[in-house]
C-alpha cells in the first residue's frame, strides 16, 4: 500500500517542530558533561534531564504511544524496551548514563516520531488515550503536533536561559 503524501500543512508543522527540536539540541552544543548535569535553576532540573523528558514524556509518549498505539499510554507500566514507557521521573538522569546516550535517545525518538508524522493524516484521531485524562483529549494528530511544538519551544527557552547562566552564550550567538 502506498504511503500517504504529506500535505503542505503537515510539511509546515513538521518544519516548525524540527526547528524547535534543532534549537533544543543546538543550544547544548559545546557544553561539558558537568554543565549538562548541573542544576542551575532552583527547581533542580538539569539540561540532560530536560532532554530526557522531551524524548520520553513528549516525543515517545505523544507520537508513539498515543497516536501510533505502539507503546502503553498509561502510567505505572514497567520501564523497559517492550513497553517504551518513561521512568516515573524522566527528568532524572543517573550519573552512570552517558550524556551522549540521552542526546541520542532524543534524536532516535524524533526520528521515530517523524516516521509517524510523515505517514499519518493530520486528521487521524489518537490510537489510544490515557485513562488518567478522561475530560480532555486531542481530536487529531494536528493538535498533538501543535502541542509538541509548543512544549519543545518552551523547553528550548528554558535551555536558552540556563545556557546563558552557565557561560553567557545565547542561541542567536550559537547559530
């Protein structure tokens, strides 16, 4: 069966999403392992923790779990390759986890999400929906993409602020 052709709208949404993803990865270029792991803000999250959150709680969850139905969309399932669920706190990266592994996980989840986005009509409803959210729901993939664009952009801004606090660099200077 032939794959559906992406519409112009889907191309624009994906380009916008990829721009935000590139921003997330780009603002981190050149940071040391120590800087990637250092909490800078009072809330205590780290750059690596934020990237892992984006990989597991955002990219994997919304595209692979909710829209493709490839993994469970419910909390409490074991965190393993079979279910693809995020750990209870995806924001925490253990000291034994190499920074490059976290960045590569994000890149891998982006690639898998893009495969879903490029082959799924924007008006397709979710394959499954988490029971923990019975009172709201995305109607279609379009809404999920817009949500992930927003969340990625917000977190890119968080990373901008942290990078500036770490070494004074900003995204506009890095680009």
